C-alpha cells in the first residue's frame, strides 16, 4: 500500500444577476455563493497539496471602467471567511467590455480548516471595485480545484472528477433551440452528447455528487443589445441564463457554469442518469455565441474495492509540435498542421476510448474557417467571426467518433490536425486534450492508474504595476509532490490566465538546479504568442512541457518535477498573470527477475542495465545480489526488452529479448 495524490473539482451555483461594484472593495456589494458540500472520503493521512479558486464574470458597464480590485473569500464549515484583496494597477481598458477570470490559492486555509472528516461545507465570496461604481454580471461563477494526497490503506470509498467534452457548434447559434455540435456541419458528433451516466461511469456503487457543464465560446456580439444564452435538455422547459451587457458592443470570451440536477425530474436542468440526453442552446438574437461547446464535469464517489472496470479521465495540455509561432499555416488537409499526443496506457484489460476531445483557445482577428480532425475523420470546418474580439474563441472538437482515435495498451500515437482558409489568419495559443477511456483495475491500486493533477504556481500580484518580467518565488508555489516511489510522467504542461490588451508573447522559464542539464540558468518551458485584438481581457494560454523533465523516478539529469524552483514569466507587453501546472502520471510497475551467470567475481554488485528493443535506449539499471540474482521494475509490459551486463572487459553479456 502507498500514498496517492489526486485532483477533484466542485462548483458553486452561478449568479445570473448583476453585482454592484464601487470605487473601494469595502463598499462594493459582496456576493457569497450558497454553501456546498465537499465530499472527500479519503481521509487516511490526507494532506491538501494545492487548492485554488477559479472565478469568472463579465463586466456590465454602460461605459468603460477599469477594474481596480477584486476581493475573493473562502469559508469552510463554521470557520469565518478569509478574504484576499487583489488590487494591482489596472491595465487601461480599450473602450470595450471585459471578460475577467480570477484565480486564488487557498491551500493553507484548507490545511488549517478542512478537518479530518470525509466531508466539509464550503463557500466562496466575491466583491469587485471599479474606477467608477458600476456592475459586473453575465455569469458570475466560482469553483474549487482541490489536489490532495492520502494513504490508500482501507480507503474503500474514493472520489473522482471526470471531464467529458461536448463538441462545439460549427458556427454561431441561431434563435431556435438546436443540438450544438451534432447538426448542420461536417463530422457532426453523435446526437445526445450528455451520456447515460449509469453506464458511462463503470465503477461499483457510483454516487454522483455534482454534475455541471462549463460552456465556453465567444459571445460574437455585433450590436449594443444585451444577449443571453438559452439552454434546453431534450424537450424540457428552456432555461434562460444571465444577460450579457453589450452597451459597448464587444465579442467577449464567454464562460458559464451550469449545475445539472439528477434527482428532481420536474426541474428543467434535470438529467436522468439511465439515459443519454440532447443538450441544446440558442439565443433570442440570432448569430450569437460562436462555436458554442463545453465540458461536462461529473464528481462522484464509488467503491474502489468492488470495482472491476475504471473510467480514466485525463487532462493533457497541447504540444507545440507543429503550430509555428502558434499560427496555423496550412490551408488544406494535405499539408495540415498536426499536434501529436503520445500517452502511455498501462492499465490492464480492454482499453476503450470514450467521449474525448481537444479544446483549443484560438483567435482569428479578421475571421476565417478553422478545420479540425483527429485520426481518420473528415475535416470539420468551424467558422470564426470577424469581431471586436476580447479574449478569443474556444473550439471543442471530439475525436472519439467518425473514424477518429482508437487506443491500445502501451504507447499511443494520436494525431490532431488543423488547417485554415488562409495561412496565418488564425492563431492557436492554448489547448487541452480531455481523454477518457475505460480499462480493467490495476492490482497496484485504482489511483495508481493514469490520472491528472493540478498544481497552483502563482497568484496575480496583489498590488503594483504590470510586469514584463515576473519572478515567482518558491514560497508562493504549490510544488508538485508525487508520492509514489516509482512513477512515470505521461504529460506535463502549464496553464496561464493573463490580462492583456494587445497581442503578446509570453514565455515561461524554469530555474535549473544542481544536477539538472547544465546545472544553472533557465529552461524555456513554454512560449505562447497571443495574437489578439487590442481589447482588454483575461486570455488563457496552455501548452505541454514534458521533454525537459526526468520522465520517471528511475532517471536523473533532466529537471526533477518535485524540486522547488523559481519561475520567470516574461511578456512582451506588461501583464498581470496567474499560473498552474497539469501533470499526468501513473504508478503502475511490472517486475522481471533473472540471474547473471559466468561472472568472474562474487556475482554481487554487477550493474544490470535495462533496454527497450524499439530504440535501444537505456532505461534504468539495478545491481545484482548474491549469486548474480537481479530484480528490475519498469512501467510498461507491452514492448520487448533486454538487459545488458558488463562486469569487466572479459565478462560482458546480454540477455535474450523478453517482455515483463
């Protein structure tokens, strides 16, 4: 038995009415979200490692006002709110509406106040100050992203959060309800994108704690009339959400968190868990909400001991393989730009891909068509509108249908392709793969499977001017802590939320420590070009950074993922930013024993090196014990391996090829 680590998420019910701001945080109207229950049943040796709030909203100004401060508060149980004020020097607004996203580290508060139980109530509070009293509005949302470690001994009940992509609509919404992503375009997703959760979640004794959709799009406003999205499940009563003020006529990034209900059929947000459901959307003003899609989240508990089949749900930032300077250069499917994902899958049993997709953060200042396809799919065109665009657009494309991806045990090679109507008219500055697949259960532990964890690295500075170079001290980070003695990194990447009012180049540098690479200086771990309109917004940058780290616990010389280190965020244009890290790893190992013969000495202490026959790269080394015996562990049993031994020039040998 061992210590494990995981990340779960819980959300609060979104506020849909405006919230008054004022010139000072102390006099601004405060909203405390209704309390929710956080079910975290693994309480054996539990330690909260990284916990942060993600809050978002749009302004509701009639004229342009800068945000001069944000107050976020956290409350657990009967303990009072602890508030943090974030009031850096405002970036000048360009005269348009603004989308704002605010993250905040609350790890220390959780450590001090959650307690030792298996659940706790929680609240988040928010207040916003502006240069002149006004309002924020649209969809005021908040959620908690919670990473913690625990002992897997006697922890029968486990909790997890899975993320299920909902394919985007291929263009803007009309003024009539329609299933987005499944009708009207090419390579449509299958209808009823909300799956039947009773069968989709295969574990034993599933108990759903929360179900919600995080809708993402650009609102594609083209007039000064306020707009509101309208949702419908199947043929149930429609639900009109918050009104997005458009007095300044801006195409803003749009985010709405919609909690669903699984218990009361009379509610319009009800879903029966034994059936799949159509999810529909529209806007009373037609041609709004461009490429409307999102991610369905489910947080649930289950009986780990009695489980045979497991849903593995991964979050993996996009690679930089073939998007030069983040521009999409290709203009047809024969010369497409390609992103390569190479996840290793080591869980036992049959591997079956489930509802999965890639979500891209894109900007096309002059408009255009972005064609996407995974595997053998026919390219699906998504229409990006020429807008006064603040925050970019989001496109979610599923890869699990229409001859898309398949998965197998071992190393997978997954290609995601794109091209556009004209070279360099669309920039892709962020992306996440949401990969879901079922497998058998490892005998090591269900939480030794591939899983993704979030590690918070930087809050926005609480005061001071914008920065072009920001050094992030180790004391202000939640340094990754992978508790397994033996682990294998499948994916590492970064996600930044930064405030900008112009096109920007952002580079993240990681400090190199003793024993790492050249043991000094800085490693470029992420570079993103955000080619944006000159409108102020929170922009989300995402990208993979895997190659510079020690890939597993057996190697050294590259950077150690668990070592505290400084970071620098460098921006061409001054910015305020927040940053977190996503790590996907597994702790599944396989063992091989053998005996070295024909040695010249005692047979003890001879180095035995493990190699992969695919590329003949040395993977690790162990030493022999009495009689030349050795025992070697590795993280894969699908490839062919061998060991090589050298005692001295006269005693050299190699094993036959074998598998674990």
